C-alpha cells in the first residue's frame, strides 16, 4: 500500500480535478489485502499485526484534547477520500464539529481550484513537481515500471511525452488515486476534509490550516530522489491492485486499526523487491517532521479552546504522532472513538 492518509490531502485532488466534469459517481469496490494475507502469507500477516499492536495511540480516530482552565478541543483523524463510509460522521464527531469555534485542517482551503492557483503563481513550486533542468523520469525509471506510469498518467490526461517531466513523488501521489476515486471526485463528491469544511460553512466558520500548499509540496519533494524512485517502483508494482489497497485502507480506518497501515506498506514493498529502508526518509519528512510542525501550529488554537482539528489519520499514532506530541506539550488527550 502506498503512503496513505495524510499524503492525499489536496494533492490527490489535483489528479482527479484535472480530468474534467462527470455527472455520475461510481461506487468503488475492492478486496481487503491485509485480510487476504492471513491466508496467503500468514507469516507476513502476523508481522503486520504484531507491529500494529506495538504502535501506541493507534486504535482511535477521535480524541479530546484538554488542559485545566481551557475549554476542550478535539483531534480527528481523516482519510482523504470520498467514500461514503469515511464521510459518515458519528453523532459524537458531528456534535463536537457543530459546537467548535474553529475548524483547523491540514490546509485551510483544500479545493482543487485554490491549490492549482497556489502552484501556478509560484514557479518555485512548479519546480518541486516537475523537472525543469533537463532531467527526466524515464532516465530514472525504466522498462515495465515506466510503461505503467505512462499508461496511468495518460488516463489523467497527461500525454506520454510529458510523463517524463514529472518528479517521482508526484507520480506516486497520482498513482495512489484509483480511476474510480478520480471519477467520484470529477462528479463533485467531496473528500472527508472538504466535507468537514462544508459542514461548518452555514455557521460562518472559515477553515484554518496547520500547513500551506507550499509547505506540503516542500515536504513531499524533500525526500532524496533515489528514495522517491524506489517508493514509486513499489507503487507502480501494486498499481493493478489500487482499488484493493484503497479498500484495505478504508476498512482499517473503520476498524480503528491505524497501526497496521504503515507496516503493511513496508511488507508489501519488500515483497516486490523494495527494501523498507528507503521508506525511512519518507517517514521522517512526511510524518515525523510534519507532525512536530503541526503540533506547533495547533498549540495557539488549543490554548483558545473549542478547536476541531482534523488531519490525516496517520498523523495521530506512534511515539512521534500528534497524540503523543500534544501530551508532551502538557495536554490531556483522551480517546473517544
């Protein structure tokens, strides 16, 4: 499975939005890969389950964050997809969202229009996404892997001759959105993050952001290129099962088994010849470093109280996850569901 959750915030929407408008939203389906491994690869399944069990704060997506003298706030883990199961808010989540004084997302405005405008107005950001120095992706990724890339990007309206200008991390993001999910985005369905923003619009609440489009692009592009290429190879080699991988992510989210997501990614990568060590730089740049930045950005909102903070679910668990980091900052953080 590709690097899930928090990485689809906005950037995956760009891929879907670029395809144009569609009136009818399809229903997506797939098989749970982790459940399948219980039978086909029991040793691998056992390793994933053990790693998940050892991951702290990995069995809840909704948390109360409080400190004496301040009204409590809430932390909510999201999946950046349009799936109805993901978007169906529980009564407890809906209650706290409705009473929040501030909605804080990863990025203040997750609409494709805004993101594309942010990128278009900054040549520097374009350079983080595309090669502008003569290098090409087809020089780094050859054979069947690159052929899969060109075919997949062609579905997103990218001509084969232009595919080589995309940096590896961006292709990984684009290939992490299935055709079905792209079509749901095209039909106008919202990801969970965008839906949260829409829910608060009638009350005049303007979404705030812990990060910016620029900071997320910089984080994604900061991974060493050699690691970007290896992670892309892993994504490409499982591209034929993208619907199954997305379904797996949704079910793990529903079952509150967040701790299985990252170990599953690593185990599947090794199965297709990609060493797990290449993911270390991804974890550092896209999880650990960003988590510390998100914590720092969240503290002023938490100090005021009654904030509803929603970020990709994989930002919550682990010793460097937001739950642990906020506890380290003096807050009591309690799992609600």
